[in-house]
C-alpha cells in the first residue's frame, strides 16, 4: 500500500511512507500532467466559449484588480476540523488567480451577484456587530433549578431568552431539558431558526420534536432521553442539514428514526452502543446491521462509542463487521479497539 502520506501512529506494516516534501513532490508528479491537460483543454475550448462568458472574464482580467477569497473546509470525521482562507487581493496579478477566473468563466460557474443582493449585504454590514450570538453554554441555567438564589436564576433565564429571541444564537451547549422543562423548551424554540450546533441532554418528547426540525442545524450532540414514550418524529419541513451527529443513551427506535430522517445530509455519526451480547439496546446490540441498514445512510465515518474489556473484543469485531456490510465505503471504528481520540463537541 502506498498512500503518499507521512508516517503516523495509524500506519500498518509494509506501509510506504515519505517525508512531507517527498510526499508532496510525488503527488505533484501524479497531478501535474492532468492539470496541464486541463489547461490545454481550456485554451482549446475558447473557440466554443459563449461571448457573454468571455466578456465576463475579460472584464475581470483587464479591470480593477479583483479580490479573490477562497475558503477550504475539511472535517476529519471527529470533533476536530480545519478551515483555511485565502485572500487573493494582494496577488490579483498572479497567473494562478487569472487562470482560475478564466476556468470558472468557461465552466459557467462564475455568476455575478445581483446589485440588489449587494445592496442588502452592504446594509447588513452597517448594522450592529452583535446580530447573532456566537455561543452560549446553558449549563448553569438548565442543569439544576435548586438554586440558592432562584430569583436571580429566573432573571438570568429571562434575560437570556430575550437575547436569543432578539439576536439568535449559532452554537448552544449544556442544555439540560429535564430540569426546567418549560423554559428549556422555550429556549430551543427561540433558538431554532438560527442554531447550527447544539448539545442537549435529557430530552423529552416536545424537546426532541423541536430539535429534530431545526432548519440550519449542522452538528448535533444528543445525550439521554428522559421520556418513557418515544416521540413520533414528524416529516422534516425542509431538507436536512445535519452533517455530524452523536447519539448516546437514546432508545433504539428514536435513534433509527433520527438516522433515517437525516440520512441525506449525514456524513459522520458517533453512536454509543455496547457490543455486549444478549443485552437490550444500548447496553448491547447483536444486530447493528438491522438498525443501520434501512436508514439509507451514506456516511464517510461511523464511530462506535463504548468501553469494554478484552474478553469482549470478538463481539466488538463482529459488530464492526456487521456495520461495514451495510455501509460500504464507510470507515467504521470502535473507540476502544481503534484508539479513537476523545471526542469533544
């Protein structure tokens, strides 16, 4: 096997590895011929380029140097990801940005932003900086209602709820729904339209339905379901946006319903389920393939969260193999056996 990567703790025997520069040099040797062919094809294809696309490219190349901003995002499948930004304003005269402009124009993917949209963006930029709250940790307001100063806690809850309703919030953690059911439900409903990342614990049926339908949610950590009756999750009013999902201590039926509802967008799932034979979900599961198979998942990674002794290794391997059978092309790992680093939300 030759992956052209530098050495790491996950390397196996007879795995060819190289120093970073050598790996990059080898990669360039593989990629450059294809890139040269693409550039030659671009030059040859100018004859068939639409006049409008050609005029757009000329305006950008010959006019005032344009600002080129590129954002690259990478999710390594765990709680950690990376984002790089490239601002091409200082290098607007370089050949690479110019080539990119022509290539985008020729592909038809370069579209001018309507003037009305530009005006709306400019007006939004003039508004106060605090429009959406970036992050709120609700542990102190939702974890325990037995406070030595209940009036102060109620005042803090009212103030927080007012801020969320006025500005929205991007990320929210520490939402313990069972301690103050009514207020935590109000909080979730108020944040639903703007929330992108949520960690919630001890959910009840009403809380679960609200979370399930949040329109902009991308990362979701659910831990603990406190109602005896599993909710009937409604059909999503819009396509799912959840890409990263961690489910712990949830009934089997709800877990499967969540996976099915968000299957089209899910990329990474972390599932707390034990490999112990003969026990009920989620202390044990001997048919994980039957749980995952009907969900229509297209994951890049599935991590099974559990801790077990070495005498359970055989059951773990069987469970991982069952998951791999129904998720072809997906990296399936056991946190214990594969040494997956601690998952942080």
